[in-house]
C-alpha cells in the first residue's frame, strides 16, 4: 500500500531531507586522497549530530545481518552498501559513492552521489555525468497521473545509448517513516505501467549504473554489492515529492 503524506508529514520530510542533503554535502568535501572510508563514516556520524538527525542505516537489520556503518561508502567497483573500513584508503582516480540516509523527527531523508577523486579516466567521468543526468530524466517524469514505469523508462532511455549496465538487483523506492516503502522504482521498464503517481507520494529515485555488465556479486560481508566484471559503478539519488505541479526535489543541497 502506497502512503500519501499529509501536509504536516511533508513538512517533517522536508526537514529530514534538508538534513540529509547537508550531511551529504559536507561529507563530500572530505572525500580526498589519503582518507579512509572508516574515517569518512566517523565524520558522517558527527555531521548528523551537527545537523540534528541520526543515521537510518546504522543498526538496520536484514535477516541475520545488521549494518554497522552510519553511511554507505562504495568505492570503484562497489555499487551500493559498502561499509567503511580503516584499511580502505581513498586514492586519486577513485569513484566514491556516498549514500546518506537519515532520520529526523520520525521521517527519512535519503540521497546519494558519486564523487570523482582527482584524475579519473574519461569513461568514469562520463559514467558519473550520464548517471546523474539519468536521475534528472527520471525526476522529470514525476507528474500526477503518470506511472512509476514512466520514471523507469525515462532513466533507461537516458542510459541505454551508452551501453551501460543498469543494475537490476537494487531499485528506487517509496520513502517516509520507513527507509523502504512502496512503490518499488526500477531503473528500467516500460512507460505507462506500474502504480499511478499521486500528489503526496514521496519517492527515492536512484539510478545505479555500471560501466560494464549489470550483473552483481555480493561481498563476504553480506552487504556490499560489487560489479561482476570489476568495472566501476556510479550512484545518484534524490528524495522527491509528487505535487500537483510535478516533482519537488526535497534533497537539494
């Protein structure tokens, strides 16, 4: 069942999403050669305190697994859900994806971006640019009366000409009091299909795109998803509110 947010709930979501955007913006500035991903995770915890929110990732349980980090930090061939580690050192040319999900006053703010550290290959730069452009193509399809499939098809259309691998195992989703709510929002699909978009829906739209194959492998930690061919991946995300006029991006920095 898809939850439609009241005006009061929307205001609380705006506050949560503003906090999430500020944490992501501040954390992004700390991604430099020589820093460890564990150091970034610790910094994220402090930033959340500064911005009046808490991590929605830390302690998140799936089956028998409990996520130990405060944000997800995925490097190069890691697609999503990477865990900060003291021996994982950021180097020049790395792609670092930060996925920041916070809770404030009972509501979630969710956003992500991939940062290019220093001098990366041209194909990696293009992957990041095209993935971010695909995110905005999906957001442009958010209009009352459209369907979830219109978002999915717009993202796929923006990416398909480049021959990238569009990740299928992880998708966007509704968001609100819970990190993951209905509907699911794949980054591929057919226009005119799926649930209808209605004012008051809050959606986390997040293309995850690989330079090579769309296939993934799971790391031994049970959380980190990696590309099956070892090529780099990019991830961009905004939380978006469906309004009578279209889309309101709640996680603009």
